[in-house]
């Protein structure tokens, strides 16, 4: 696939490395052209740097790998309000939460993913990759490490094609996609991230606060029921 990456930080590099390994064509851009060129160089063959508007043009998917505080500016840079991302799968891994506390910064009843969809009319927004640190995706895929279970990446979005594309990209970095539902459920996912962040900074293991329950067979479309 032709993938654009907006951002040059740890998550952009971790996912970009896995996607480059899987043979995808990557274009990287950010506020700093020098950082984008350096990241493209580390990603290797099939990756190059470009200005943000070129990063989103004609892509099968775009990863919005920037801090929440910079999302509005980056979308403005690519002219998202004018429809530059219309029809494009836009993967949102952002966490709009107060650092060290986990309280959501978005208004009551709203979500970061929903706000992104409003800022980028026509974009096929999918919430994904926001619950795990970048280091999760730098390890060898589970198939290469005996006894290692793949991480379940819960996602939500309104477009079936965008969910399918995101699912393929999750598998390419060793994860298992699980569709929670439409984008209207993004706040639920974002609240889960806030819970994890809050517990971790309070000195608790977040995984110990989640009970183990019997798994159910997924529906044909991969959604959780």
C-alpha cells in the first residue's frame, strides 16, 4: 500500500519500520523537513520524505502520528478542511489526555477522533494504535518469538474499507485487529487509554485492573460482540 506518515516521533518510526518491512511504500512528513528526511533514511528502501501536503496525496492510508496539541496545525498544513483527506483512511493514534493524570481534554460527549473527522471532512477516520507504547511495535512479530501472544489492537470507524485497511496494517506489525464499532465509540476507547495512563502514573499495573473473562467468537466482520 501507499502509506503517508504525518509525524517523525517514536510511534511514526516504530510503525513505519514494520510497514517498510512488509513492503509498503512510505512517505514521511512533519513540521521539520530535516527530521522527516532522517526518519525516511532510517526506514530504508521504500521510504522517502516530502512536504505534508504531498504526504497525504494519493495515499491508501495516512497515519496521524503527532501529539494531540499539534493535530490541528498539522491538518491545517495539509489543507484538510478543504477535503485533502477525503476518501483516505486516516488512522488516529492520538491521546488527548492530561499528562500523568489521564483525564480527557476533549469536551464531554466528544472524542479526539470525532474532532479530527470534523477538521478533515470526508476523511475515513479510524481510531487505532493509541493504547500501546511505540516499543510494542519495535519487537519481532509474534510469529518470530516463541510463546509471545499478539497484541489486540481495538479499533473503531465508520467505513468498512478503512477498517479493513487498518486491520491489514495492524497485522503487518504483529497485532490482531478487533473492531469495537463505529467512530461514535471512539470516546470509549480514549477513556480506556486515560484509565491506563492514570493507573500507570499512580503506580498500579493497568493489566491487573482488567478481569479475565471468557472470550466469545467474533462476528464475521471481526467486531466484538
